[in-house]
């Protein structure tokens, strides 16, 4: 289908109105969107401000925090090691990070953190698919409260990756690995596994193996001083203000001399065109402009559902950025199994993920699409914008 446009330009223009409504209705200060079909640009749009305080508009080269869209980058690097025979999915993580050797898991219904039982270390596959028993501090439940109290997070200035992974291993898992699905720091831990295997810091691995080969010149864990003017402010929805500016000092934490944590689960910043190049590599089966990162076979493998059913069937209770029914999970990203069950227009096999600041991306193997949407509002569960966006894009498909 490459080169054969089936998206109606007039119908795509409805996205302009949608972005304006989002801004005027108080959802976002602004946003930007890029739609490619068969590698050709079908739609690009920007609306509103990347910085209200400085009256700066969203532009094509605006740099944003992509948060959990980092996870698919980490997973692609893991896939590269997988096809080199350097790692096996069923390997216990303790073989690479010894701190995970002696773990405990909270018993079902635990109300105190000493109510635990012994458990086996999670496998690399369980870390990649959020079925490891690890969690996040913003998740509900006892384990989430422990993470929040102990500051088990991977913020830009929260120490170094090796130390944070060891700290996480010192606390009980939320459940026995493989028994449930809960959004987690698992892919941050995979980032550390990548460092151990390669003998290099994760930022260097990403730069050498992904960003430079794909020409992603504005994607990194930090924002250089000569690019700070393009860096969007981030906002948060509060009871008092639906678009409150996050801590003004937060943006400076991404300075080149400030970032110490290379979070494979949520640390990257990027631009529309940079991330679209990454998405195009996935859509094209692991290659873009002569740079091959993965084989088509490996990418097809990664885009399969690795769960026994959909996410909803695994008792998911945690925060998630997309519907859980009708949605599976592959290596690093969600895969659409049944659009009707998900109550969301889409194609079977859609693969992608979003970020905490309401960014979103997916590739569609049926219609040859790569879609990247940027805004900056935490949390991403504030509005159903991703479901609305998929409806808008599918409403423009005319053949």
C-alpha cells in the first residue's frame, strides 16, 4: 500500500477542529500531530502554545517529554540483543542484576508490607510485558504506596540506574510474577540489563544503536542548552487548575549537566519528526533509509500478544494509558486484538504506546500508518484523547 494514499485530506482536517476544541475547552495548552501513510506525510498540524508563560507556540520541532514512549525504544534495543543471541526471554533478571535473587511477594490481600511469601525472580519477558510483580508509585495498592514512600522512581536526577534497580529489588513484589498485569518499572530494569550486557551506559547505547542510525537528532535523555528554547513546558491537571504549570524547576532537571538517571521506562525527550522516524522503522519491519535495526521477523515477533489473553483478563487494576479489554501486550508496547472489545476504532495488530504527559503513537499494519501525537499534560488519563484521535484518523480512511 506504500505510496497509495487512502486518507481523505478533507476528513483529516477535522483534526484541526479537534485540537482547537481541546485547547479552547481547557484540556491542553496546545498540541501537535503527524500522520504518515506508506511513508508519505498525510497530515501535519500544530495548535496552541508550548509555553503559556512565554507565549511560545507549538511548532514542528518542539521538544517534549515522551515519558513512557521511551519503553518501545528500550524494547527495540532489547530485540536487537535478542536476535544477536545475547539474551533469552525466559532468563531470570537475577542473572544480570543479583539484587533480584532473593525476592518476596506480597500475599494476596496483604495490608502490611511484612505479609509476604517467597517468589522466583521475574523473567525478562515478564519485565517487558508488565507481568513481573513490579509496580509504580502512582499505582493503587500496598506495593504502590511502598514505592511512593521509598521514592522508587526513575526521575532525571534521582541517582543512577544501577542503584535504583537494586533499591527496587529490596521491596516486595505486588504479586507473584506471571499471575497479573500491572504497569510497572519493569522496562527501566530492562534498561539496566541492557547496560550489563553491552557494558555501556544506556544513553550511549541508544545514541549509537538507534538515534544516530535513524537520524533522530533531537532525541535524548537531556536537552542541550542550544535547544532549551524549543523545549515545551509541562502542565498538570489539578482540582484547582486543569492546566497548572508543573514545578517551574522541573524543566531545568533535563539540562545536560543535570541528568543522572537514564530511564529506559520514561526518560526521553523527542520531536514529532524524530519519533515518526522511529515509528516508520517499526512500520517498515526494522529498517529506515538503509539503516536496519531489526529483522522483519523479529519485529513481527515483538508485535505479537505475549499475554495469555487481553490485559483485562489478567486482573489489571493499575493506571494504563489505553483500554484494557481487547488489548494485548507485546515486547514493549500494546497490540490491538479486537477493536470492538476495546471500544475504539483501529486495526487488529495496531502497535504503540503513550506517555504520562498525554503523548501517543501507534503504527497500523493494515493501513500502513504511523501516527505521532504530542501535548504535555499529566496525567495521561485526564481525557480520552487517544481514543478520539484514533476515531478521527479512521474516519478519514476512505478505501
